[in-house]
């Protein structure tokens, strides 16, 4: 009787392990974090969707950004632009919570660190638009991250140079950090 009991327990344990493995294999990924309500400029969690890798290409320039997960009230990022096979520029970035709000802080190659405060969060159709501003900066005065549909990100810098309006848009798609293949989210 004791042998059957051990065999029975072993069979139940194997069945439970198999069932758990099957359930994990078919588990759905966690849903993407919801965007913050429009106007909520103090919610850094609303930017956690930046995590991962993004890439795009305009005018023979290939650009890429990679963001770490939100941790300790901060997202860390690095970006680069390559033109004709050579790195044109690079930038270290962070999005961080501060006592007076949420900031995008840029440290471009060869320049000083510049903070931009999150001033607006807006909804446009299905897109969420996060605008960071620093009117005292020479250029840009605004950095905007637009969370588009179907895995798109539109990073925009804009402001004035010598009194003239200037805007540069970097359309990017989410890609696998290792594979470089497009991810549709």
C-alpha cells in the first residue's frame, strides 16, 4: 500500500508540474501600462511604455533609442544617430521624478546636461502626447514623445533658432533589442 501511495504522489506531482508548465506557456503577456489621464504631468509611470528599443530612419540617418524599465523613479535611455555608416551623434537621457514634477534630461554628445519639465500630457485620437519644455534652452525648447498606435513612437524636438521656428521629427518603431525585428504593440 505504501508503494502505491508514493507512486500516486509522484504521478500527481508530475501532473501538477506539467499543468503548471502548460499554463505558463500559454499565459498572456501583461497588458501595456495605461497612459495617464490627459493633463497628469506628475505621473512618471505613464511613460513606462518607453522601455525597450526603438529605431527609425530619415534622410539616410538611422537613429535608435533604448530605454531601461522604470526603476526608482527613473527611466534611463541612450540614443544614437548613424549617417553613412558612421556615428553622427549620441545622447544619454533620463526621465525622472523630482519634487516639482517629471523631467526629461538630455546629455547630448559634447554638450551640457539640459532638463526639460513635463508640461503637458494630451490625448489625440488614440495617441498620447508627452511634452517636456525648457524655454530658456537655446534649441530645442521642447521635447515631445508621442506614443502612437501599432508600435510607433514619434520623438520631436522643436523651438526657435535665430528667431525661426524649427522642428525635427524622429519616427521610430519598437524593435526587439537583440533581434532588431519590428514588434507590433
